[in-house]
């Protein structure tokens, strides 16, 4: 995959977004673990949270791919 040339501003924006996604992913992991121990009355809550967690993981991978150069420096 060929990555577009990113400006320093783009890189900073992607890195900030990446950190926010990683934090949200980690928070969801903690919530899901807590709900596994204390089941909620809403049976669909955990599956929805797991789906959101997978979406976050995909977004994290996409941004990491953008920030990773194609060829070693």
C-alpha cells in the first residue's frame, strides 16, 4: 500500500487521533471486563460494546498504517 506524503500537521493530527482511539479502546476493554463480572440488565449492551471495540481496533490499524512508512529509512 502506498502511503500519501503527510505534512507534519497531518502527522500530528493522526497521532492525536490514534492516542484518543487507543484510550477509548482501553476504556471499553475495562468496561466489558467489569460487565462480564456484573452482568447488566440489557443483554445487548456487551455485544454492542464489543462491536465498538472492534471498530476502534480497525481505525487504530488504519491510522498506524498511514503513519508507518512503506520503506525503512
